[in-house]
C-alpha cells in the first residue's frame, strides 16, 4: 500500500477513535464502495493504438451521489486514486453538502499527446465508466491536468450514450455548456475565505499586522487564482512556483503581470518570465522561505519528515490534496506551526461544483456574485464548525476536521442501516 493511502487510512483511524467508532464501521469507512479498473485503447495520430490504465474509485455514497475529479498524470495509480476518493468523502461531508466521495485517473502524460489524442483519451474514459456515473450516481469534475474543455468532451460523450444532453453528469464545464459562474475560481476562493477566517482568530501578532507574506507552490487553477485573490486582497505574495521552479521577491511579486505573461506564453515556466531576473528559487527553497503563510497548491507529499524541520511559516494552508504527510505534519506541529487541512482549505471547489450541479438540475442559472456568496457561507460555516470542535476537544485542525466529517458519514450509515463492511445499498 502506498504511503499516501496509508496516511489517509491513518487519518481515518485516528479520527474514528476520537469519534468513537467500532471496528466494523471503521472497516466500512476505509473500504471503497466500488473500484473500476480499465485499460483505455486509444488511436494515436500516427495510426498506432496505445493502452492507458485508468480508474474510477467510488469511495462512499452514504450522504449523496459520489463526487470527485479526474486527473491525467503519468504517475497515476490505484492507491493514489483510492486515497483521493476517500479524501473527497471527508471533504464533502465536512462541507455539509449532499455528496459522497470518488476520484478518477488516467495514467497518461497529456503533454506528450496532441489535443486530438487527449480528446480521444477523454472520450474513451467516459465510455469505460458511463454506466457507473450520472447526475444521480457519480458526478466527475476536473483535477490535475484536466480542464473545462476536457469536461466538455466528456459531457458530450456521456450525453451521446444517453441520447440527450445531460449537463448534470459533470461539473467544471464551460459556461456555454451550462457550467457555473464562479466554478473556475471556487477552490481558490474557498482557500481565500478559509485564510480570512483563520486570520480573524489568529493570536500571532505578525498575522494580525495586515502585511501578511505568502508563498504558494503551484500556480495552476488553484494556486494561480489564489495568488491573484490574495494579491488583490492586500496580502504580500512573495513567492510562486510551478513544476520547473519558482520566483521569490521579499518585497512582493507582481502577481497579475507574471500570471498574465505565463498565460500568453502558453503556460511557459515562471522562470522564463521577464520579471524573473535574480529571483529564481527551487521548489524546495520555496517551502523553506521565511513567510507567514505557506500554501502548497501543487501535488501530494511535498512536506514530509525530511523537510518539515526547515519550514518557517506560521501557518500552512493545504490547497493541494494531501501535500503534507502524517510524519511531516507531526514535525510541523512539534515546531508550533499550524496546518489547515486540505478537506477544509480546498473544500470551496467541490462546493462550487455542488452549486453547478444544483443549477444543472434546475436548468436555472445564477450570477457569479450569488455563487461566490453561497460558497462563502458554506466554507465559513465549515471553518467555524471545525474551530469549535478543535477548541472544545483540544484537537489539531486536521483532527477536528476529520472528526466532524467522519461523524456525519457514520451517522448517515447508521440511519441507513449500513453497518457492515461492503454492505450493499
Ligand atoms: P493544475 O494542473 O492546474 O496546476 C498544478 C500546478 O502545480 C501547476 O502550476 C504545476 O506547474 C505545478 N506543479 C506540478 N508539479 C509540481 C512540482 N513537483 N512542484 C511544484 N509545482 C508543481 O492543478 P490544480 O487544479 O491547480 O490542482 C492543484 C492541487 O489542488 C491538486 O492537488 C488537486 O488535487 C488540488 N485540488 C484541485 C481542485 C480544483 O478545483 N482544480 C480542487 C480541490 C483540490
């Protein structure tokens, strides 16, 4: 079993013990309801065929249909998808929305494929899982290396199989295909709201001073939008990075100019930008900067027991899924560094997806301000719920978040009479 899945199961063990869950229920909480493993046979532009391993793991539908993104990545594997599916269950539960958890992945490097090949991989994936998904069953969304165009192809393929357009089968779609206003920025916005609420209660003086410094690892959908929001919100974003490395300026980076240039240069590395002279840093150095807020917003397992000692931030906000290992967090806590866990900090994304799905079911659409206001309310309530739990039981943020999330799913399973491991619906 991979350390990421092991970490996730350890979190469940730990929170279940805090909530008081028996062994049968604990086993049920860890076991996915369904695992789909397929090989996608796809025609390449040169006329050959290639097979790509792919998965959909449906972890829990105790409180609503399965929900979770699809990632395209050369290192994707079943353990990783299973861990991410489990995280989705706890995230949706914590946000109080009527969704369970799932995740999908294709082991592919989309950068090595033409756009046409990526489209054929996307459509083949949907054909392979079509019977298991749908607005009432399992609603996929974008994740690493998948975007609204890919969701457009996927919803088209699914609708073709059903014989009519079914927008509620996927979220993260383009606006023209009944996507939601605000969905693209929803994850980052949830992170912004979480940090705003965190700072209101923080006792550390340098956090209350107003000129809060932030370093963000990853400037994709999540990290990029969050950097812009924080910059506009008066935070001093001093460091940003992508997979090729990062930029650092202690006086604050010109976030808008940098990200605009990156966009116009087809997502070229930050280190190739005009502003980059004398400010290049590695991803390792970014994590170790002397900043108030550190935001890992790229991939999992970025802070481990190996580098946690070098982290100097006051608070780490997990915008990626699983960016800190259990041992890494232990070391951070020992140093007095607080960690706002992924299921709370990046929960705004799935809340945005939830509102997209609600609008799709009603075929009635809201303006961006209304969507963001609704996301703000849900994330703020989740934050304060976790904070109350943390204070009452003297827990870490993660313990409190998982305890709350698990308690809701356990209660639903008890009410539905689904107590044994793998019990059928
Ligand atoms: P993305 O593909 O848009 O961006 C990923 C970013 O990380 C890019 O800037 C990339 O260059 C950078 N990166 C990749 N490898 C790196 C490395 N080794 N070191 C440093 N940077 C690296 O992905 P995204 O949608 O922004 O997702 C980022 C994280 O947030 C993932 O963990 C994802 O599961 C999580 N997440 C995403 C959403 C969402 O709505 N997109 C919601 C919740 C959680």
